[in-house]
C-alpha cells in the first residue's frame, strides 16, 4: 500500500482526531518532536536533535498525589492515547530497549507501561544519513524499523506503507480510502527505491562487553574523563538513557510526587546521606555510564544500550561520545 | 483523591507470596513480581502511622510503623527493604529490622536531611511507606546450619530481622551466635534484645571499642573479638553487616579462620530512588542493589566490579 504525499495532512488529521499526535516540526526555532497543531509542516528530512523518548518517559511527570489528613494516595498515571509520526528506525529501536528496562526483570514500571500500551509508532525510513549516523554499525537498517507499528518509506510522490502490528493495521483501516495500491511491488516495503548507508562506521568487536569489563581499571577511563564537563547533555539527548529521580512537592497536608530525568554523570547522582559516594569522580561516572551501555545492559538484557543515532557524537561539547569510548577502551590491544 | 491505598495484597492474585520470592542466590524471575501493596503500581506508597519511637542511641531511633487502621503495612522477609518518606522532605530506602503481627520496624541513624526529618517525627505522625523491595536472606538455603551473626554499629539493624526470624523458627537452625560491637555502650543498638530478650535463646557476644567505667563486658574491635572466639566454620553460615572497614577486617579474620566466601552473607547500601531496578543509581556492575540485593554472599560480590 502507499500513501500519496498530498494526502499526508489528511492522514495526520485522522491520527490526531483521537490521539495526541507527535511529529517532527519546527518549534521554538528547532526541529523537534512536538504535538501537531494541525497546520505545521512536518520536518521530513534528518532527525531532530532530541529523541521522542519524552513521549513515553516525560522529562518530568506526576506520579501520585497524597493527602496526609485523609490518608489517600491517588495514582496519577496517564492513560492518554499517543501517536508518533516520523520517528526514525534508530529511535524506534531505542523504544524497544527502553521496553526491556522498564517492563522486564521483576517489576513493570506502571507509568511507562500505561503510556507504552497507548502508543502507536509510525516510522519513517531514512533517505539520507547524517555524518554522525552509525546505526548500521549497531545492526540497524536505516530504512526499516521492524519494531514500529507502521513503516513508511519515501517512494517519490508517495510513501510506501507497511504494517508490523495490530496497531499498524488499525491505522491502515483508519486511513482506508486515502491509501492506494502501490505501483511496483517488491518483498520489502513496496516502492522502496531508496538505498541509504551510513558513511560513519564504528568497529564493534563481538567481545566488546567482555573487553570493556576486563578493562575496568584501564587508565584510558581516567584519560577520557579529563575532557568531560559532567554536564549530562549526553544522557538528556540519548534516546536510550532512562535514569530518573523522584521528588515530592508539599503544601500543608497535600502534595504530589513527581519524577524527572536524571543523569549518572552528575556528581550527586549516587552520593549517599553522610557523604559516601561509590562513584566519586568523573572517571567512575563516565566508566559506569559507558559500561552500562556497552556491557552491563548486555549482561542483563542481551543487547547493547545504543542505537547509533549519533546525537552524542554531534552534541557532546567535549567530543567525548560513545564511539570514542568504544575505540579508545574497546580497541584491539 | 479517588483511590485509597490499602493493605490488600495483589500478590495473592498472582500466586506470589513472601515465601516464594526468590532467595539471594536465585535470579529475579521474568515478568512482573508483585510482593508489594501497590495495587499494580510498585512505586505507590501507602500512608502509615508511626506508633512508637524508641531512642536506641544518641543518633539512632527505631520507628514502629502501622497502617492507619491498625494493620501491618505488608509482610516482608528478613533482609528486605522499605522506602520511607516524610512527605515533602523526600524518601529513602531502609532495611526493615523487625515485623510483628500488625507493625513493621525500621531503625534509622541520623545522617542527613531526610533522616533529620524522620528524627523530628513524633509518635502518631504520618509517613509514606512502600515496599517490600529487594531479595532477602536465604532463610531456606541455610536451614539446618549454625548461624553466626556479626554486626557493627547500626549494621545490626538489617541483621536483626534474620535473628528474630531464626528465633521464631528455632528448630530450623542449629547454634545461633550474635557477635555485636559498637564504639561505646551508648552506641549499642537494640539493648533490650542484646541484653534481655536474646540471651538464653542464642549466644550473645557483645563488645565495645574502648573501656568504660560502667562496662564489665568485652572491650575491643569486632574483628579481633571474632578471632578470639575462634568459631569453627564447620556447618556455619556468617551474616555480616556493619561499616565497610569492619566488613573488610572481619572478612580477613573469617578467611583466616577457615570460612569460605560462599558462607559469608552481607547486605549492601547504595543510594536508591525507585526500589524496582529502573532508576539507575544503585547498580554495581549489572546488578541493582534494590532488586538483586541487598543481600549478597561475599563470593557473589567478588564477581561484581569494585564500586561498593
């Protein structure tokens, strides 16, 4: 099936009629995943500097309200229906990884789960790779996101459309007569005539987790960390980073608990009452962040916590991104 | 406020009881584990009442906690944790040091902003409580064995839950020894237990670091007292908890005495926010202390990176 590009506004309006629709568009002078106002033109080239992870895991969200005088606690989990249009395959993969962290291993996080169940993802395959993109090195196909509910690819004057799930089928049913049979049919995403490859390649040795773990005391960690500003930018722009803090706001007997993004690169992140900090300097914090992404997450979930989106390569003010760590600490010796 | 938090336990519906929550040695199961009173949301607290406060030492108080309707907030296993909040001041994770038919107890040392707020509470005040979190002491795996409890300072708090359990299930275990020390007589916690309730039911060996006028008991550090007592490692499990430096020297002593690291169990502390292995900060390597711990054997700790 395909969707003619001229039909896109109509198709988006249908999605928006019963859900909050996020798409990449210019907002505050920056392309970002934003709630569609019904008129904005979507940015359909490149990937916004911030991933859409806040759709599932908001920068700050209310968790529960409490009232000490009545003893009541009210869960404030939001069951809102949401759709992301134009999410790239790397960011779709990041959601699959967040699913592992939030939904598996003993407990499911109910705030995440509530949003996840109500989320539909419409992925747009890439037609160009930024100079910082390395998703192929992480095993991804920039033109296909099997984890998306619906996969769209540029096919000239139309998008080829492929459903991967029941939610995807529901979107197709909804779009109904907006869709047309595609001109030429091939096995993988009909009409897909784009072949895009990352020019940036990162050598990812098969034994990288073991290598990095074995090099826990390697002097390279300290050397790398000297450049780090501890700003936490890497965690905030990373589509797979998910650390959070929990706080409370109180007014008399009533109050609200909230959680917000945090970063393991901050000095007080693991500092305990009384002052002891198991990761007292940038060396330990940087080492923990990258071992989490490249070794600990593999041990726990069998997959790396990086999708090769390249945002840290682009944005780290100290040029201290994950590819540099892989090369410096994980390289052949 | 639509929903009132209650003590109804969803665990029953999911056929998960405190008894089959995995022991220290077992990996966490796949899927959702609900040992808490959260009605499906493991991060939701219940409002509870502090019904009794005991001043243990100049800077340690024990808080007895109950639901407002007079019930036990939840039923933890020995060694498990509870997230306690003073609404507005924040929350932190503490070991549950004892449970009764209709209450839980936590013993808390005053070390920072939240514990300051806790120490400022009066009996009858309300707090938030969620849990139980984490694994527990391997009460089944150590059945039939002697247990040597070694504690230093506030480190007796998590161990107390297991001492009480072992005394309640006395015939399941062999000889029980409690070796406990603190800086001074004033700093010994649970004086009613160590001097009145436990002697006669188990062997108690109490020491303080420096001699004091009114003290006619043992004087000296815990590790040297341990060596002095020359406990036999035969059929014995050690539960060791205290300040890191004491753990280090006790472990050296125990190794000298012929104990193996598999048979020395301890509990770890890390900063925690969520309690369910998500928020990130309590990891040591790929393990989360709030979920995979806090109870680890010394041999398990050897497998983890040195970041304790």
